[in-house]
């Protein structure tokens, strides 16, 4: 059975040359940074909305952000994924 074709917008985001170390590092950096930005936007939204468990969710998101930033720092991916 053949794999279904990926939509064109997914092809653009998956153009990673796995045999090129810098390409992989850059892709991982971009992916983690976009996840951090998404979590930061969620936190801002939760701060504006008076949800019953907003403080717990914000705390959880902040821990996730700290872990993702720690990952970037531990793997020296802070500034674009290039050493």
C-alpha cells in the first residue's frame, strides 16, 4: 500500500537534510522555538481569561517552556542551531 502524499505546506516544513548535521540542528531549533512561542501565547491567553484552573495550567506551561529552553541550552541550540 502506498503512503498518501503530503500536502504542499507539510513538505516545506519537512525539508530537512538528515545527512547534514547543521540542517538537522537548525530544524530542531526551529521546531522547539515554535513550540515555546506557542506555549507563551497560550499563557498570555490564560492570563486574560479568568478560567478556574488557569494558574495550574500556566504553571505547567511555564515548566514546559523551561524544559524546552533547557534542552536548547544543553544541546547548544540557543542561537539558530549552529555552534
